[in-house]
C-alpha cells in the first residue's frame, strides 16, 4: 500500500516497480497525493472498481477455502472537508457491504492527529470534529479495528491500518520511511493463494529433422 505517491499519470508503473508486480494506481493530475497497491503477480488478485472521486484503490486476493482478502489504500489530504471524508468512508462501507464475508485490510495516511487510538477518543481540535467522528463511525459500521498505536509522523499517528480480522495480524510496527513519515510494517498469518506457474515450452533442437526443415523453408 502506498499513499502520497506524487505520480503523474504520464509516469509508467514499470518505471517504479519491478516487472513481477501488478500495480493499481489512482493519480492526481497535479502530481500530488495519489494512492497505489503493488501486488506480486504470483498471487491471484483482481482490482475492485469504484465510482469514488476520493483517493482510494482496492483489490481482492484469494485466500483459499472460499475466503477473500480485500485490501485498500486510501488517502485524506489535510485540507479536505467533511464532504470528502463522507465520500471516502461511504466508499469503504460499500466495499465492505459488497464483500461481507471477506477479510478487510484498509491502510493509508488519513491525517487525523486528534484521535487517541489507545482510547479511541477525540482529544484535540486540529481537524473538524465531524471528520474524526465520521471515520470512527465507519470503523464501527464495518466492524473493524485500527491497529497502529504508535506515532508515524512526529508525535502523531497519521498512518492507519484497519482490519475486521485483527486475529490475523501478528505484528504491527514502525519502519523508517523515505519521507517524513514512518512506514507501517504488518506481519500476518494470512497467506494469499498463488496462481499456477506457466509451463514453458522447451524446444529440443538436437532432435530436429534438419533436412525436413530445410525443405519447408
């Protein structure tokens, strides 16, 4: 999951990622913001289409035994209003309603420093209280928990990881990032299903009938 990618639509994913990754992106035309999911091609995955204009992308992976994993990368710009937050939360709720029996992983930079995640309470006024409350309501509506309890930028927990199956998360810890945010590292016991490897056809040229080949050329 990646947020604030700052990628223009004119930049190809192949310029950023190795060829063995499937990259799902939503870029801004101004080159700021932006979100992405980078999934190894060995895993069976499908992009989930949404009609939202908010910065969010989703994909479905196969966990086997008729169980799916929905992953989403989301971003809320610091200057965005309550309407933006409503749309973002409605999008997540719609994805949840459409995949009720799936495991949900939603991650990203929500820029909400007022929420104390140890007590799940609003303890500040840097952001409109309605925006904070809308996120907390969405988490409740989707039966999810927020697992990041450490600061990710200075003293603030801005980068979140939401899931409806916290028992599958073995560890959630910070890693030094390449920006002014720490990255969130998730270790899980869930294992996505891999696709069957493509069989290669190997030509045994030593056994070829060269005389017949010459006649057919």
